[in-house]
């Protein structure tokens, strides 16, 4: 398979390819989560409507070019975050990224979403491994790969070091990897 499905379903979640009609809901989620996202994510920088419009437009374009497959995380139809598979990890690999609205953390939703992405990623032709990267200071993000059986493979200086882009970042990135079973 060349691309994952546009909609992926799990027990509590639906992962759906970003659509233009998601822009308002995404802007609200970003705005309402500003303080939660600010330490780690560029989503918190700028006008939330502009950021949402850019995210959806870019995600749709990247999908068509087979560069990334980004999804809205939906719970009962509500946009509560986003996640995706990106072809920037190198030949044979995909990087997994994720974020969640601050009010929806602590419920295992990201872990559930990433488990769905693992299955979708390994179903793609030529994918032999998956990678998750996060700043070492973002302890909450480390729980996801740990719970899903990823192995920590290295620590590296972030590409934008010595000055972290976001206020919570240390400038050191932890890299986790999971190989095809």
C-alpha cells in the first residue's frame, strides 16, 4: 500500500485526514490549549486561525505529495488533537508526531492514536521502522513510545540548538524506534 487510509478507527477515536471544514474546530483547540502547547509546539505561536489554516492546507498538500499523512484526532466528532506519519525519518522509516488539546490529556488518547498509526505505518510498502522524537524535557511525550514498545535509540542535539525554538525545550531530542515485527 502506498498511502494509509484517509480514516482510521479505534475504540474511542477516529483519525481522519484533515479537511478544510476542520479549520474552525482546530483553531479553537489550539486557542484553548495555548498554555499547554506553548512550551513545546509552534502551534501556539501566532493567531490560532492562521495556524489552523496553514496546518490544514499544508497537511493536505503533503498528503498529495506523499510526504506526510496527518490526521485530526476526533472523539465523538470533536477535534481533540492531531497526529501523523511523516516521511522525513529516512529511507525505510516514518516519523510519528502527535499533540493533544490540554483538556484531553491523561486519558490514553495519544497512546491509542499512535497505536493506530503504528499499524497503518507498517502496512505501507517499504516501511521497516517507525520513529518518535521529542525534546527530553517533554516528559509526557516520552510515555507514549515507552508504553507502545519503542526502544530509545539515541539522544541528539536538536537541529535548531543551541537555542531551543520553544520555551520548554532543552535543545536535546530523544529518539525512539520501533521496527517492523
